[in-house]
């Protein structure tokens, strides 16, 4: 943060009052002041007092201080005004508003992390992306991967610090807090990086958060963005990966958007269309009429690629017993799972039913 930004605002405060205004940093050094003779002085005791009460005004040494906090809610700077009366309190609050706004504007203009966050959150116009990228000397046409790390059960703000430690190159990689549970990781990668490489990175993040903070996570991976403006789409894909995975792959903790398959299509369908599809497929009996044992048999049959012999072995039943069960399913549903086309229809129907159940439970 450039001290000249504060100084330009402080100088204008001379016209408001004949009192002295200024800014100290976290160590108590006066970095900006209407009284130039005070620049460079160090008020360590004042900084300690402000740091211990950064959410309110502090009176110290016949001066009124107000902390300016950073993104982590820690005291970074403090504005001060001479005097300990009510007028000093008002002047200090006024100076705080002006200086805090100046700090925010400066950081948003010059901070790469804020720039990237604005892109993925769609808070910047497409036409402005490349203008700002040029100002920040930011590479626009390099491949980047977006990971969305969602904390499950309980969350910890320290997750950002743990992940930041894994990606120390602040000029190319960005770890961004999105909300209480979500952290976005935008990583610049090489053209030769594979989907397996991305999943290994996600595994490393998952393991680090579990080891350091005992946090369970679900991680969504978007498609690789070749251009800067595509980061927002990749971030949305990472969100979709988590949402779809929660419905169709509950056991998975790392879900790649590119591996979602037909689940991605089903997730985007209107519920009315899904219900019509189920009623057309199961004309004889509803899918809900199948008991738990029958559903277990069906799932095992799909897991073993419609192979009767392999499925009967995994179920520890005779081959003829499995054939009898499949015939029973055919009579109940009108679908013969030994026929590839009919098995596909049944598999899709199971996924549609699962999707509808997830919507009903919301």
C-alpha cells in the first residue's frame, strides 16, 4: 500500500480543521500527517492500544485513534486526530471514512487477488477485464484451473492460510475466500497439465486441510480456462460439479466437471420434464414399487457391466437365481436389463429419480 495515497487524502483534511490528522501503521510509525514534522515518529504504545481495541475509538496521548482493518479483520493502519473531546471523535470518524475508502479503492485497483475474485464472481464487465489486466501486467492467455474448496461440517478461516501456503506464487496463483465455507483456488498451469494432475492437486489440498485443521472438504474442479474471461465459467462449473456430485456421487470428495457425464444433463432438466419421463418409462409400475433387495441387485448388475455371471458371483447367488430376479424386474417394470438399450433407459431413470428426491429434500 502506497503511503502517498493516505497523504493525498490527509492533506485535504487541513481545510476541514486546524487540528492535526495522520495515519500510523501497525508498528506505530507515523506514515502520513498534516504536520510534516511528525512523519517518521514511532508511537508503539499507541499502536498496541489501538490493536487491542480495533473495533472502536481509542484515546491515547491526547489523540483520538480509529483502526483501519484489512481483509483478515486485523489492524493494519490507524487514523488519528489531535484532541480527546467529542469534536476530535467526530473528526477522527470523518477522516477514517475518507482514508478507508481510499485504501479500498487503491487495493481494488492494484491488488491482483481482488481482480481475479471480481472476474470469477462476475463483478467486472468483460470489456474491462483486459483493460485492468493490462494495468496490472496480468497474463491473459495462459491456461488456468479453478478449484472450489467447500468445507463440510465445520469451517475454519485458517483454511485460506493453509491453501495459500501450498501456492506461494502470489503473482500467478490465487487463494480467495468466497464465503464462510468456500475457498476458490485459481492456479496457473502448463499446457501439458492433465485431468489426473488436477485431481492430484485437489487431493493434496484435501489432505492438507484434514491434516492441519481436521476439516472435511468437497472439491469441485472446473474446465481449464485458456483465457482470462473464461475464469467465471470455470468457477461456475466447479460449483456445478459439487452440486451434481452431491446428488449422484455422494461418496466422492473430489468431482471434476468434465467427468460428470449424464448427471450434468439431468441436473439441468426441469422437474416436470423428469416426472413425465419417469411416468413414460414405468408404465406398469412406479420405480418406487421396487423393494430394497431388488434395487441392490439392479445396482450390482450395473456395477458389473450387465454381466450375469460376474454379478451372481459378487452377490453370492446362483446364476439361475439372478436370471429369475431379472425376469421378475422385467415383469414389474417392462424393462429387460439384459438388453443394452433398455438397461440404459433404466439407469437414466434411476438417476432422474435420485435427482427428484434431492430436490424434494431441499
